[in-house]
C-alpha cells in the first residue's frame, strides 16, 4: 500500500463518520475521553489520590500516549494539516495532551487535562444529530434577532439595580451591613434575580418592604427575555428545508435517509447510486 493510499485510509477512519469503521473509531475515542476525564476528576479527590496515586499516573500516561498518537495520525492523514491544527477541534486535541507533558515543569497544570471533555463535541458528528444542529441554528438566529431588545432590557435592569442599590444603602446604612453602594448593588442583583444568598439582608421595616417589592419584580423581569426570544423563535424558519422533497431508502439497511446524504447514517452504505 502506497503512502498516499495509507494516508487516505487513515483519514477515512479517523476523520470520517459516514463509514462503519469511522463510527466505531470515534465511539471508542469518546469512551476513552470520558474515562480519562473521569480519571482526572477522581484524582483530584485527596483520599483517592493518596490510595491509588500510582494507578492514576499509569492511566494518565496511557490516555496521553493514546491521544498523542491519535493527534499525530490526524495531522499526518489530513490533506491540509495546518488547517486542522489551527481549527477548533485541532486546538482542543492539542490542548488535551500537552498538559501531561508540561506537568514536569508545572505540576499544578495536571488537572487542566480535563479539557478533554470538550472533545465530546464530536458526538454531534458521530451520531449525525443534524436535527439538533439545525435547531441550534434556529436558536442562534432567534438570539441574534433578539440581541438589540435584550441589550436594551439589560441596560434597563442595570439602571434599576443601581437605583435600588443606592436607595437601600441610604435606608439601611453601614450599621446594617450595607457598607457601600457597590455592595448594595450586589444585594439588589441577588434579590432581583431571586437568587437570595442571604449574606446581606435588610433590617429596617422600610428596607424589608423594598426587598419584597424587588423580589416580586424579579419574577416579572425574568419573564421578559424569555418572551423576547420566544417571539423571535416563532419567526425563524429552518434553513435549507423543503417539505416537498421526498426522502430515500438505504438499499442496505432499509433506513430512510435524507436525499442530500452521500452515505447512510445508520450503516455507512454509499447512497450515490440511489439519487
């Protein structure tokens, strides 16, 4: 097998998800990512780290070597290696392995390898969850269309908490824990969002009345951005959809797929001849 053919075969397995081999590779990879992330999280627990420190080190190096080989193969097999290396997934892949090698210089950096969990974003490619991706695009479009209204709303809320914070500072005063206007604004934000940490509470009757009004106001304020986005969602239409365009059936597994697909998302069978 020539060098070009070998690179092509590795590329299909590692970068592709439309073939059974590619899907199996990425499923195994996802499990490795989950296990390595779980290992890092468990190692951060002092009791586990003291009892099984050697096991954690061995597992970490196994995962690191595996992911390093995978990264090298991705760069080697990609027709445009630099494009992959500086892509989102390429950077995440690199950052997922480099902390283990840097641990010799900076021991505290070892837990940053938990960034590997971001690689699970590949699940959207593996499972072919195009409906979820399309819905995400709809939400993105709705948020973009709502941005001006939400910006005005946030500015209004910021002005409101500034006024409420200043007012409660004047009413309660430093003797009741409201030692500054910024701290009073913090209290106003916590109260108006209905979080209610309780670290600062009004002591006077007037302050408690204002608190009650602010808490009731918070429920109405929370509903405003939800309503804005909901209205925009109702206006957005899924892009690239055509209800009159019929689907096709895979000749290998009889699963109905979209007419724009080149391979069956269930078995990886080529669909070009069915179009």
